[in-house]
């Protein structure tokens, strides 16, 4: 079972993702509303995949936070959500494995999450 950590300031988004992931037989092992909490909880929850809204890390991107995360958790897949399509290139360049546009259909979101979960980094 894929272990997933959710990072998004909006409880509605986390709730919708939690339901979708449960339907996909994935386990949510933690949630955070900001980047600092995300970075603090990742080591203790040990997820296989981080699903995060880009805007949480965008301000910290200049400091290379995704690179830092990758260095400490090289096998964890990172899926970025954003309503801003121009964030796609920045997120992928920063080290994200996948990008999902907020507003995509549930089927498309499921497809992208499954693809990211099946992408082996080990």
C-alpha cells in the first residue's frame, strides 16, 4: 500500500484528496498546512509519496527546498498540485515527479497519482 503525505493549506483540498486516495487503496500517513510542518513531519511519517500544493513551497523554492527534500528522501515521489499551469515547469525543474492541475477531473487526478505511485525510485 502506498503511503501518502498531504500538504495543502486548504482543508477542502486535503479532504477531497483523502477520499480519492482511500478509493485508490492508498494510505494517508500525515497532513500539513504549511511547508515548515511538512518538512518536520516527513521524517516521522516516512511516506512513499508527497502530494503538495506548489504554492506552499514556491516562496521557499529559491532556497532549494525540494532539492533538500530529495537529498533526505530520495525514494519518495513528489506530486505537485497547482491552479497555475505556468507552475508546472518550475515544479518539475525543482524536482517534482508529477504535476496535477487543480481543476483536473477526478479520473485524470487518479491517473496521475497512480502513475506517480508506480514510478519506482528504488
